[in-house]
C-alpha cells in the first residue's frame, strides 16, 4: 500500500514539473513573438510620406519728420509674405507643391492715399518619377497673378478744381491742388492714378512636360520642350498693353476696313472698340519650351538663399517682331537675426517683349512723330523690383518619415 502511494506521489511530482517547464517555454515564446512584433517597422501611413512647412513674414516701417530741414515724407508701410510648402516623396516618385503670397502697401504724406508696393500670387506644383540616378520625368504646373489693381501714381494737375470736383460750389473760381483738403484731396490723387494691372489681369498659367535633373538636394533643373498655357487678361482695359489678339468678331466686322474710305460712324465704332479693349481677346494660348532652374541654399540655421530663373520661348509667336524669350528671375535672401525676427532682401526681374511699357526713354523719343506712330503703346523693357525689409518671421514645419 505504501509503495502504491509513493508511486502515485512520484507520478504527480513528475507531471507537475513537466507542466511547469512547458508553461515557462510557452511564456518565453510569447515574449519572443511580442519582442519581434515591437522590433518590426510599422507600416507607413499615407501622411508619413508628406513634409509640410508654412513660413510667414510681417514687416512694418514708419518714418516721422518734424521741422526736418533736409525735407522728406512721413511714411508708414506694411507688408506680409506667406510661403507654404507641401511635398510628397515615396520610392521613385515625388510631388512638390508651393504657394507664395506677397502683399504690401505704403502711405506717404506727399501722396495722401494708400499705394500698393507688393502684390504677388505664385502657385507651383511639380510631379516627378525617377528614371535614372538624379534624373526624373516631370510635369510642372504654375500660376502667377496678383490680388488687386496696380497703378502708376501720377501727380494731379494743378488746375483741377472745377464743376466735376466733389464739394464744388456754383460760382467758385477754378483752384489748385494745394487748396484741396481731406477727402477731396485724396479723391484728386485717386483720380490721377493710371491703372496698369489687376486680379487675373494678367495671369500666366502653364503645364510643362519634360525632364527634371537633381544633381543635389538644393538644386533642380527642369527642361520642358512641351509647355502649353495661357496668358489671361480679364480686364479689357489692359488687354492691348499685353499684346492680346483681336477677337474673331472684330476681325470679321472690319476685315475690309480702310480709314481713308470708311464712314465717320464706322471709324468711331472701330476706334471705340480698340480704345476700350472690347476688340481684344481675354486669353492668348502659348505653346513652347521652358527652362526652369531652382536653387535653395541653406548656409546655416540663420541664413538662406533661394533663386529661381524661368525662360520660356513660345513656338507660336512672331519671332521677327518678338525675338526674345520671356524671362523671370526671382531672388530671396533671409537672414534670421533673432528667433522671431529676420532681415529679408528680395529681387524680381521680368523681361517680356510682348508687354508694352511707356518708359521715360520712350516718352523722350515721342517728339518724333514717326517713332510715336511705330510705337504708340510703348516699348518692351526690362522690369525690376527690389525690396529690403525687417520684421517678424515665424515658421511651422513637419518632416516626412524616413
């Protein structure tokens, strides 16, 4: 009997020991599986392939003079800049998007109205697929325009107070600019302005297909032999200055027009349609080749330089009359002096021989009637703008998952 009890006890101890070993082994295996799961990389989400940034600048300037012998103007200026980026990168494909918004104005005591100093809308989107090391097939889309009307701020003529002047009283004698005050003075300056551009007047939009070469992360060179787009001028009063083509209706109506034989009524209608801009189309199609070079150099955490030059040659234009490509060259230097303050230098250069500008040189030659007849709307000229500003800066950024 004792032997039987002893045997049963031995069997129970053996079974218990074996079970404990199996339980420990199972626990160890479970721990190994959990550790392997933790070590395995998580499957990236769609948002992990995006990097985003938003940079803002607000610049304020003011000058006040009291009994200043050397003379000058009391001025106040305000300008704001927004630069938003959203870039996607996965395997051999990338998609970069950038929106730049720039607007500024100033007020000077010598011209008692707000004058626009900056105005720019620039949207860029580039898609690319790698076909070789540093070489991509690419598609570029961009849009350029502005928010509000742009003016040439002329000085009002001296003998400007007459029956059409606000506040005119019957029997008043014609007066001078200096005799105006308050809202009447501001209205005189507003009336003297000459509008030159406006929202979507002009606007440049195109789609470019070609090759993108990226020798470095901070350098990109795009060549697109297939580039199509439109020059848009929605405001009819600006269309002639931007060399918009005549409408089909106008050409059909005046296809046999001869000023020497036309009736006075036909002449008046012909000239009125041209003068008002009704005779010109609101959009001009362009198809050509584009070269775009982008450089983004970050010297250190506080100093950066970006530049972009774009050359576009339209296959469809009259190359004898307009032999040069359209050129846009933008530069920007940011020097961060403190955490939230920076000094900024920007330059913008444009040359477009389809845009007619009444320059001082053109005006000096208009005494020659033959020259004026050949260039009634001005001449093509180099356009240049530069700006140096100091103000508040703030950047928000997120990086793509590696």
